[in-house]
């Protein structure tokens, strides 16, 4: 769980981006009382917090919206809080306060990407947003994953919580990554995609290298690679960085079924026309918490 002393600005930011009301619930966290657990109502379940890898607790809350936890809840944390858990996801984090040394293999791949003519641009301009979204939606369509709407990315940028990184080769966008400032000290890679045809150029390594350097420049304490599924190809890629592996437990008050278990849905999504997935993706994505 990520701790924040005063979450008022974070709550305001979250509500503007996702158009969902955030509530404060009293919560005992690691034997400490008086904390507020930030939760959002999604259908009939309160989640802390949807769309984020971990929940957030406020250590000095000005008020509570409710006096106890709701009957139906899901808590996202690095420890479990019930017997009903979804634990297929993990995170990888780098402590930027300590000296972090890339392995010789990763340094070689970063150099190789540069020698192959791959360059990185970062920012929030319209052209960069368009190039980012083009790579992101094409790659996610190949993987059968619904994408968020471009307007939501723009809302995140306008809230000063997100900066985009786009990889280019021969002036063509070939990779993209978004870096979210969850708190002043915790930066997380949220959206990430590279064209499979460009894997030989080690684009992914150069993108993460650029986002890690940016996080250091902003005096972040932690760089998070973002959640991924255990033993997946993305998981194996992130392990190369020798970052700390953080297990994620999404605990629920009752037994639930995750949409992630329905693999056939992702297969069907691949079969839809690309342009149709852009039109429909945001409607599906906002229901995958």
C-alpha cells in the first residue's frame, strides 16, 4: 500500500481523470490506526483503488466519509487481507535512493538500441500524443487487450500526472510508454507498447532507461515498472532489470470471478477490426479494474 499524509490533491486528480468519486474509509494498516483507505465504488463493490496496482492510505485524513468498511470490497496491496485473493499479478520496483547498476547485458542492449538509430522523445504535445496512441493501440490490438480512450490520456496529461515517451526509428514511432506520478516520490510506468517488428532494436530497454532517468531527475524515490502477469513474456522481460519483485494481492470480501480469467474474450478482441477496437476499447477498459 502506498502511504500519503494528505491525499486531498490526489483525490481531486483521480476524480478528474477517471470521473469516479473517491471515499475515505477508516482503516488499520500494519498496526497503525486512524488511517483512511481511499476507495471508489465500481458497480456494487468498493475498490482501493481501481486502475492502480496498489491501494493508497492517507495517514492524516481530515475526515472519513464512512465509519466502517463496506460489505463488498476489494483491497489492493502487497499483502493479503482475506481468503479471497487474486494474486496473478506482480510489480517490479527500483529504489532510486540507492545506487542502481544496470547489468552488462542491459547496458549492451541500450547501446545497441541507440546504435540502431532508435531515439526517444518525451513530452505532452499533440503530435507526441498521436504517435503514442498509434503504437499503443496497434500493439494492444495484436495482444487482444482493450485500450483506453485517447481523451483519458489527455485528461491525465492535463492533470500534470502523466508524461509520454515515444521511441522513433527513421522518424517512425515504434514504441511508447507513459509515466505516471502517483505521488511525488512514486513514479510508475502505466501504459507500455512496442511494435513486435522492432524487438530486434531493443526499443523496450531504451524506453525504460529513459523513464528511469526522468524519475531520478524529478527526485522520485521509487520507479515502478508497472504490474504484469506472473510468468508472462512481459514478466520475463522485466526480470532482466534485476529490480525488486513485489507480489500483488487483490483481496475481496467475497469470492469473485475476474474478467481476466476469460481468455477467450481476449482472443475474440484480436479478431475485431482495428478501428472498431479503438471505438469500443474505452467502454471495456473502464470496466477492467
